[in-house]
């Protein structure tokens, strides 16, 4: 799930990425074009209900491909992403449009 909160100037959008975690993963990270696909740079916080959440400030007027990385090696998409684009591994990436 994605929720967006735009700055007063409209140049920055704080995007909260939330993953429901049906896999019951222990850890999750947010990897995407905004962090060179690093799954160390944006770890997600595990919430009391077992889901994961992370908030990033992104420049508006762009779209960013991303995926969630569960337990260090399971790559999954956001089921409520704004769009999906194929990647070089024969799968799709989630896309957030800000």
C-alpha cells in the first residue's frame, strides 16, 4: 500500500510504503531506483500487526520502480502500486508515481 503526502511547495512527496507480509517474513527492506536497488539502505519497520512500513521523501514529477525484499532474498511487489513495469529478470517491478 502506498500513501502520499505532498509538501506545501509540491516539490517533495513523503511516500509511506506498507507491505502486509502474508509470507510472515522476519525482516523487509525497500529497494528501488531511489536507492540504487540497495536492500540495506532502507530497512522497513515491522509493525505490531506483522506488516512492514517505511517512509521516504521523493522528488515529485517522477516515477520510481521498486520492490520489497523479504528476509534478504524474496523480492515481492506492492499489490497497490501505481503501475508495474517488466524488469530484466522476467518479472515486474512495482512503480510509484509522485
